[in-house]
C-alpha cells in the first residue's frame, strides 16, 4: 500500500510539473506575441512620423518676427528638411549653407542698428523652395514695462 | 479501486498546489508592475504639470517687440501700421508726433494674454528704399568655361567678390567644378530681371565630381583612424 501511495505521488508530481511547465510556456509565448505586435505597431507609427517629417517646410526656431534684440550678433537657427540648402539674405549679408541630416541650420548674423529685414530661403535639387521673412530690430535703448 | 482513488487524489492535489504557486507568483509580479507603473505615471504627470506651468507663464509673459511700418491711421491711443500689405495695431503708451504716411519704428512690449502691442518708444524714420532684387538661383551645371558657368541656360560669372563653396572641398575654385554638379547661388538681378551679380555660390557635387565621394558627415571632433583600422 505504501509503495503504491509513493508511486502515485511521484506520478502526480511529474504530471503536475508537466502541466505547470506547459502553462508557463504558453504564457511566455503569448507575452512574446503581444510584445511583437506592439513593436510592429510602434515601428509603423515611427515610419508614419518620418513620412510626415519629410514634408518640406522652413521654420525659424530661435527668433520670432518683430523681435527686439539688444545684441548685434545673433545665432539665427531653424529647421528645414534634411540636407536642404539654406540662403540667408540681409541688407548687408548673404550666406549659403547646407542644413544637416536632420534639417537643422544655424547662421551667425550681424545685425545693423535699427530694423533688419531678413530673408531665409530653403531649396534643394528638386527645385522645392520655402521662404521665411523676418524683421528683427537691434536696439540698445532701454525699454521697461 | 482504492489505489485508483488515491492516485487521482494525489495527482489533483499536486496540480492544484503547483497552479496555486504559479498564480501567486504571477499575481505578485503583476501587482509590483502595476505599482511601479502607477508611481511612474504620477511622477511623469507631476513633471509634465511643472513644465506646462512654466511654458504657460513664459508664453503669457510680455515680450519685447519692435513693429515697423507706414502709418495708416492715428488716434490718441492707437496707431495702425502697414508693413508688406499687413496691418499691425500699435497701442500708444507714449505721446508721438507721428502722422499719416510716416514710416515708424515702434519699440515696446507684446502682451500675449490680450494680443496687444504697446509702444514705449517711437522713432520716425525715412521711408526705406526698395530692397535689392536678390534671388536664390539653382540648377545643374551645363557648361563651364573658365569663370563662366551655365546653369538653366543662364550664364553666371564668378569674380573676386563671389564666395564659392563646394561641399567637401576646403579651398574651392572653379577648377573643382564638374558638369552636372548642383549649384545654388544668391544673385542680384538688374532692371530687366537678368543676373547682374553673383554673390554666393554653394555647389553640391554631382556624380561626375570626385568631391562627391568625400564624406561630409564627419564631425570636427571625429578622431583620425587608428593604425589597426587603416586599410593599406
């Protein structure tokens, strides 16, 4: 009788172990599938966003139109599209540079006293052009609220 | 029969105990994960709130601005300026002798909360001269004849005042140009709309130009290749 009980316990233990392992393996497989699905969705989203980024626009991020500045030398920066050629035209200055692989560009601009009309043009080999005009005023006179 | 019952009993007991153990383990894992998630969400929310508050206060704080333009109308407390076909209302915090058709430079503060610009200082300027007719001209190089380059069937003459830059070449000269290079130039136009002067030229080398092979993405901080990495 004792022998039989021990044998049955061992068999039960083994079968129980097999069941448990089976359940945990199934769980792991399900989790992996979920993770894969999520990764695919995320990469899909990032592809969409990179498509959106390829829209060819020109934005000045460092300054706004009609800004009043108390420094004669400024860094005018912004974002266009990857490797776009950016032209800067002011009354006294012209410059041509290429934006980096993310479309970011920076110009060192020397402002004249008073108001400065600045034109920025982004272009590329496909003849796409985008223009931004800015008026920046350089003055050292004190203005208080 | 007895043996069979004992067998079933012990088997069910073991299965139950294993399942219970795993369920408890998973429950503990999931509750810890949920707690961590909740904590992270709380922290992120708090951080976002602080950033939002800062941005809101920044965006609502008065900004120094200077509007220019031709006076279209004047009242005691408001001037309307016109610049490049757009009108800008300027609220006056100072007295001004400005009259209609004067060209003004008004300096003051823009208040984003009520979208109003209040001038603190007003200067009457001479009406600016029309700007020089400049353009960005671009296309592939069709012909190179000494200092004369033909692009889009138009001839550009490079002179000592022209700043020539060829991507990937440090000291660029016309000798480094090749047919089918992509050329971008800032040009001034004469009264007839023809190219008068070429100020700046930027050339992106095409397939015919050996400079196109030069890597342009390397940063200045990039270190030279080590001996072991150099292919001989």
